[in-house]
């Protein structure tokens, strides 16, 4: 039987003791990350066949299905373009954000 390694956990008693690290200050409900985006998806619903592929592929779960139609949640969408790439009807286009 192998010998158990020593427990070498480092314990911080407060955030002031921690080294500089990126950390979330709360739930994603409060940290709206859509502002990181340079381009955004726009869906032409007149061409949409309600297949839900954009919803399924969005890595950020930023597409909601509302009354069977896809709707981008721009509070969280990062503009990666995967939805536009995967849409079989090519009804999602990526457009530049207005600054
Ligand atoms: S651009 Fe990316 S993050 Fe935004 S809705 Fe499409 S797949 Fe999701
Ligand atoms: S992938 Fe395209 S056709 Fe399918 S639901 Fe999304 S926008 Fe509509």
C-alpha cells in the first residue's frame, strides 16, 4: 500500500492574505459579462425554423427559447459566433457592436 502524501493545503483566513488572483465577486446573475463582446449575433426570425441548434451549441447558455423562438441574452453573450456558424438556415449574422 502506498504511503499517503502529506496534506499541504494552504489556508487563507481572508482575501487580504491571498495573492493577486482573478476571482468572481458573486453570482453570474450580478456579473453581467456581455460587455466583453465586440460583435453580436442578430437572428432573422423570418428565416428561423425553430430547430434550437443555436440554443444547444451556445457555450455560454446565452440563447433562450421564448415561445419556441430563439432569443439572444445580450447580458451574457460573448459574441463567439458559434450560433451563427451552426445555424442550418444561416439566419444568424454577427454584427459589430456600436460603441
Ligand atoms: S455568439 Fe456565442 S455566446 Fe453569443 S449567443 Fe452565439 S454562441 Fe452564444
Ligand atoms: S439555429 Fe437558426 S434556425 Fe435553428 S433555432 Fe437557431 S436561429 Fe433558428
